[in-house]
C-alpha cells in the first residue's frame, strides 16, 4: 500500500473499536477471562477507491453470514468514510479470516460522452476485444463472448446497446448487426431485420458463417479466431426478444408446417454454444429474463456470464434468479434511468458478483 492507502486503512481500522465489534457486530467470544476479540486488518488500494476488511474467524462465521450482515459492517463506515460500503464477503482459504470487500460507492464511475464528431474515440481500446462500459468496467469479449441486457421500457437499454456499444464496436473494427422484433432506428442504422422470420433466417445465416470460420480455423491448425489474421469480431444484437418469441409462437399456430420456433431455438442455441470460438458474439436484449420473454434455456445459460440489468429489472429478485443465479436475495434499492447492476465474469473480482452500474451518459 502507498502512504495514503496506509493512512486511510488506519483511519478505517479505528472505527472498529471493542464496542462496535462486541455490541454491534457481535463477533467477539465470551470466555472466563472476558471477551476474546478478533484480529482486524484493512487493506486499501492505491487509488483509494476499494479494498477489504479482514476480520479473524474465531468461530464466528455463522453469525457473520446471517442475512444483512454486510450492511451492518457498512454501517460502521460512517461520517466522512460513508462513501465506502461492503459489496460482498467471503472466507479466506483455510477459513482464517472473513473478508469484507469494500468500495467507494458514491463516486460515479459512469462514462460521460460529449455530443459531437467522433464522440466515442476517447473510449476506444487498443485491444479490439475489450469494450469499455464504465471507468472501472471493461467487457473482455475474448473471455466471455456473449452478453445479456435486461431492462424495462425507458430504462436505458437501447441507448446502451445501440447508441454506445454498437458504435464503439464499429470504432474497434467489429462487424455489427442489430435485429429487433420492433422496428427502430438501430435496425435501420446497423442493417438488421425486424420481421420475425427474417430474424430467424439471419440467425441461420450466421450459423453458416460460424461453420465457415471454424473450418478455416481448423485448416490453419489454430484453436480460436484470436489466433487468426483478418477475422474480426462479429456482434449480433437481438432486441425485443419477448416480442420475437410471441410472434414466432403466433406464426407456428397459424402454420404448423413452418416450425419457425424450432428453427429459432436450434440456431440461437448453436450460435451461443460455439459462436464465441469463431468470434461471433450475441448481445441479447429484453424487458424480462424469463424463458417466455428471453432466450431458450441453453442460449440463456450461455449468455449468463455477462449480464446487465437496469431499472426495475435490477431490483427484482424474480428477474435476477434467471440470469444471476444465487443472487436473488440482495438489498432492495431504487434505480434511476440508466442505473442497475452488472455481473461480468473476467472483468475483475468485484464484477464476479452483481455490482452497481451506470450506463454511459450522452450530453453536451
């Protein structure tokens, strides 16, 4: 730690006095000789924005693991240190300490995009596979190839996907196609499809492209597209998936020989399972994460390692259980437009659990 980090760590450590540990956290043990107090260590990173509190596990993990205990630890970080809050907790290897990861939750990490010519240039990454989503969040598509975005109407999902991500991908030399069951400006801008049958046909087309790419990779005796020259990333956006599913079901009822739902399921499952190795990335967007409102089960599972939920969807345990399994029980919070939670594997330890996220903001 730097001198500033050490100083801040010592200041935070003084907040955890005997009274707080014994009366508030109840992490001390009563013995014949009095209260046995756990050792407490605090580490802060050099930018003073995150760190952890390590409390010795003297047979008190069961008490510390109860519901809302992380909020009790956050409550001790009061006064001028209230910008810090516990984001998640865990036991160290060997069960010696309970680690409470803390972070500055009041300082916004949102990207601000100025309107004008070439507005996204400051966010272009030298690594073409890395998509900058916030100051502290980068989606590494070469590690996690697919993404899910769940948000209600006017929560900011289309601006995030169509106005920011798709444009940034073009800046980084990706091939972009935007399909949506509801025709909008992004379908036209990125030469996508809005007719349900056309969307299915395009998905089947991209399956054939995937097979061609995989054949070329195999002929070159390579493992992935990352080792190939002149094989750019391909982003396939699928918006309004709830509307798409309903439309496909209606078409099948009208003509049972069409079997368009089965064709869609087979194609999107194949793309989600193998497309990543060929540099084809699915960005699936919907208002709901349910089976009826989102992707088929296999595709949904393949798109669950990078998930962004905005607005009311982020605050719904019923929604989180579909794409953020194991994180249904989270503190209830009110999210404004463009706010929610993100869980993206491969983007750093803190993003392995649902974390507060703000979409890029466009303004003067």
